[in-house]
C-alpha cells in the first residue's frame, strides 16, 4: 500500500464510511478484501467489517492492489481529489501538478508524449518526476493514467449508449483491442457485459435520448446551489444561456475547437441536492469532445472543490458561507470579453452589452449546426462570438453597440492574441505568465486579469485587490490605501483567496454593490 494510503487515519475513514458522509466523497476509497471491490464512502451497500477494509487516497492506488470499482456507487463519478496547495512540501506540489497535467492530457486525448512533456513543463527531468510521483502516490504515472482511462470508459459505458469503439477512443485507448484487453485484465469483465448488466443488474435509466447524452457527476457538501445558480442567472446572456431557479438547472449553447474542427451544440445541467449530484444532458454534436467538456463542466460548477480545508483556511471571517463555490466558465474567451465589458459598470449593464454583442455578431446555432431545431431549448438560439470572429470586427461596429473605445481596443487585442496563440485561457496554464500577458494588452488591468484567472484559469488564489465591492465587503474603503489594505488582509487566506472573494461579494448581495474598479 502506498505511503499516501497508509497516512490516512483508518478509524476516521471507517467512521465516515459507516455514516456515508458525503463530505469525504472522493477524498478516499475503501477496498474490501472479502469482495475485491473498492467503493466511495457514500456507497449504500452494507458496511463491511473494519478488518476487511483498506483505505486509499486515489482510485489508482486501489486498482494497483487488485481491487475493482464498485458497480453500485461508481467511483468514476466521485468528485476529483482537490489540489492540496502548500508552500512547504515541494515534492508534494510537483506530484499534484503532474497528476493534474496527466488529467489534462486525458481530456484532450494527447497522451502520447506523457511524462516527457509534463516533466519539461514542470522544469524537471522525467526520471526525477517519475520518482516523486510514485513516492507521493504509491503508483506509477502509467498506472494512474490507465486507471483514469478505465474509469472514464466505465462512466461512458454505464451512462451512455455510445458505440464501444467510440468509448475506447474517447477514453484515450489507441485501439479497441487494447481497450478490451485492459478492461478485462483490470475489471475481469468485458465492456459489453458491463453495459448489459449495469449496476448489479438493476434497472438502467434512460441514458441516451433523442435530445442528447446523459452523464452524471457528484460533489462534496455543503454546496450552496441557490447561490451558484443566482450568480449565473444574474449574468446569463439571453439567446446563449438561461437559468431555471425552480428546476435548479442551467443550460447554454457553446462552440468548442476540437482537433482542427469547431463543434457546436448545447449543454444542460440540473442539480440533484438530495444525491449531492448534477445530471448533465449534452447534445450529441459535442460527443468527440466529451472528456474535455465534462472537465469543463466540473470547472464551471466547481464540483471538485473540497470545502473543509478551504473553510479552515478562511477562518471565522467567512463563517457560514462554506457552501459557496467559485463559478467557472465553459469558454475562457467569452468570460474574458464579458469581464472587459463589466469594467466600471453594473452586472446588469454588462449583460446588456454582451446581449447586444450576441444579437449582432453571434452566429445562429441553426446555421452552425445546419439543423432546423438544433436545441430542445427554444430560447437558446445563438453562439457567443468567437475570438476569430471578433479579431476581424471593426472598432466602429463595437462602438455602435455602446461599447466605449477603451473596451473596444481591449476586446480586439484580446481576440487577436488568442487567434495568434500568444494567450491561452484554458485551466492548467501558467497563471503568472497569462495574467502578465493579459495586462500588456490595452484596456486590461489587474482587476480583469485576476477575474479571468479566478474563473477561466481556475486559479484558487486570485485576488483583485482593487475591486470596489471587495473593498466594501472587507471594510477597507475608508482606508488611505484600500487596495493595499485589502491585499494585506488577504495574506491570511492564501492559497484560497478566490473563495474569499466570492464569499465577500456574496455578503454584499443585499446591498446591491455590483460595480468594479477603474483600470
């Protein structure tokens, strides 16, 4: 068993297992020696005897010891392990970053370069990185990758009726033969048998309808669903996205660049708080990018956050707000444009400008998909303008929409930077390098760069110290140098300052403080 696994407190894990405490979901897995199966802490099967339990930090650790994933609780839909940020354990940070970069490679399907590319990105030798990875996790990078591939395949086999060949490709296997062999070796089950038998022979839900592909994900409580949907609702751009607060759902159109082609479609997300889960319905047109899209949906709703260590770091200042998450985005460029539009004006005014942009320059989804009725949501009809579209839009066109010159220049420069490849707004990029490059563009200052880092780059420690609303919430507006004082206060909340920002903004919702700082 790995060092990481043996460092778990067996008694505490067993107590969480007995109580089926969802707060520990994804933080550990239980291998049951009497059955050879490993489960999530929330599994509803009869609790095994403690002497028959082994506890693991990662699913890959359990599989390396010969355990197979439970068909009932489905480890593949557990929240991902939250990154543990530290300034003391350099080896631990490196291993965490390597695991996250391996996940990112799986999402794009570019696993051929593997640890060579990751080691180069992290500035260490491949041999050193492999040694640190195995010391931290107790499994090799190859074992970690294989487990992630197999669990991804299990997810798609259980929840969809996609052809098995397509499932193999989407999960990162080079051939159907290799996929079948790996699945049989690790799970002692043929892929077709898993699809046929499902969760222990239980009745299977409708997995693929005429409207799209259904998938599911879980999160750790507490989760303030109402706050997340309210945040998204206040900023929802008509024709592109909508929120149903009664149905606890969010839906939108989107376009994804994938292997040289543009995939256009829509997604629908519905919270099921009683199960600590989110159900997704995804248009079939986005199928080739499913692994990346599922990762992006996790980012959008911050499903993998671990509230306990965040709350412990933020302390009493933000007590009672543990359920708040940091909203992400499905399109980094769109988020950045909307951040630019929101400079110095209210959220409602920024949404109005974004709506005009969509109405004038957004491509109709029916045209993009060549389908008369491309979405089951009649109100969602357009795609947000892409970077390629806006890069060649004239400043005068933007001015006619009511966008002032400073923001015209910022939007055009941003679009051109993305088209040229000088800037990427995907999670996992170099945050310091990207924020510095953003601030070199005209009209983009620290507030916008930090806002983009927080929501598009998914950086947990972003802190726009100059934000007026943030300063008001922290009570530093009357200070001689409010931004400096806010920055000073924030040092105690590292490395979770993005969560402190969201909590501070939330505390001002009744006061309607929604304007941002001057750049």
